[in-house]
């Protein structure tokens, strides 16, 4: 999906949600966070990225929710 996005907008790579943050909290629970691609990719204002961002957003949410 990253390749598809870069084909639509050659500099979108700096906004891709490649980083996921995993932190242990003081209560012993673990928190997992990721950037919402719908937010970052909307800054570019390229309609061709909307479907890709939506799909990535859904996959990230599913992955985090499954933990």
C-alpha cells in the first residue's frame, strides 16, 4: 500500500504511518499507538490517496484492536 501511495504522490513517504509506539504504563498495561493515515494523508489534498489511506487506517485499527 505504501508503494501505491507513493505512485500517487511521490513525497507522501514522509507522512506514512510506518511507526507504531508501544509503551508500558505505570499500571502495568501496555498501550499501542499509531498515526491515523486519514489525518496525515489528507494534508496533501490528493483524492487518489483517500482510498489507500482508508484501507491502511482500517488495517492498523484491526491490528491494534486484536492485541
